[in-house]
C-alpha cells in the first residue's frame, strides 16, 4: 500500500480518536465515562504492555515511543509481527473477538500510552460511527499488510526481503534528524523480520553497507540509496 494511503488512514483515525472529537460527538454521560476511565501509563524499554495468552483488559493508544508486537514459536523464538509507533492503537483485535491477547507488545524505548478499558472502548465503537469507520479502515489496512507479509516471505529471496524491510521500516517509523531509521534493532531482530539466520542477516547488512545502499552506526541504519533498494526488493511505495 502506498505511503499516501497509509498516511490518509492514520490521519483519519487520529482526527476522530481524540478528546476534542469525543466531546463533540458523544453525549455528556458517555464523554465523562470515557474521561474518567482512560489513564496515562508509562513503560520502560523492554517492559511488556501486555503478554501473549493474558486476558484482555483494554486497548493502548501510543502517545510517545515505539513497541514491537511478537508471538513466540514452538522453540520459544520471537516472531515479530509488526512495529508500533506514536499514534497507533493496539490490543483491539483480541478485544473485538473476545479472546486472550494473541501476541506480546514490548516497549522498544521508554513509552507513554493512554489505556482505555475494554468495555469503555467497545461502547465508544457502538456510539461513535466515525470512530467505528476509522477502525474498519485500520483493520482492513492491517489485513492487507498481513497478506503482503505472506507473499513477502514465500516468494522473495532473503536479499530482496532485507531491502523491502528497511524501506518499510523507514516508511512506517520515519527518520531522525541525521536520517537514521527511528528504531534500534539487533541483528537477531532483523533476521527474525526477514526469516533467516542471524549470521545471514549480519552478512547481508555488511554487503549492503559495502555497496553503499545503507550506512550503519551500531544498531542504527540509514538508507543511502532508496532507488537501488526499491529495485533490489521489487518494492513500490
């Protein structure tokens, strides 16, 4: 999906998921219930917002920081599903289908979020049609991303997958003032994302650096040549 489409969906959601919008559309009773129930929560880097298999308590709207959503395989190895950034909301899928959390959300930096209890969030969806529609758009977008991931892992080489992952991480998370992608990933995490061994990921990153596709400072990566990476990964953004 294009960057423009992603930005449109994100901006549409943010335009209806905020205190001002809720105050305008909700009844006074519903608005006060929401205000009283929501709370600001903080997590340190490495701390879990919620864990796979635990009962659903509510949803989290990320105000600052980044997190990763992952599942554990049979060998207890992490499989990263996606990254969460400022402006994202998580925990709603399990809430909507009435099951325990199916993944773990872990802070990758110090993180601040708004927690909304499950019953309050569900009521918001019932009484606020604009929010319901925005959530449908977000869910549809994430389904599309999941479908693309299946194709990505099944049909592309590891080299092609690394090129695409770097481009998508930059698109989703943005860059810092020096141009580095706003996330610090271990080589193991990168290997996890592209479905290969850690040793292979280390070798490929070194090759990309030698070819001047990227610059590397510790765990931080900057894309130097977007066009070559797009061509290599057969990516259309």
